[in-house]
C-alpha cells in the first residue's frame, strides 16, 4: 500500500502549476514595486491624463 501511495502522481501537476503561478506573481510584484511605492504611479497617471486632454508634448 505504501508503494502505491508513493508512486501516485495525480497531484503533481497541480503543485507544478501552483509553483509556476507563485513564481510569476513574485516576478510581477518585484517588477511593479517601483511604480507602487514611489511617485512613479502618480507621475504616470498625471502623464496619461495630460496626454488624453490633448496637451501632451
């Protein structure tokens, strides 16, 4: 019975997908961190609003 339990690989794919999603999530958090922590996001939003109102240089 123990051999059957150890050779069962049904849940392996779920764990692999979870690890891939976790790695992508961590990468996104690290990549977007400068925008969220500083004035980067505010400056970005201001620039977009300025360009949408037609006064973009």
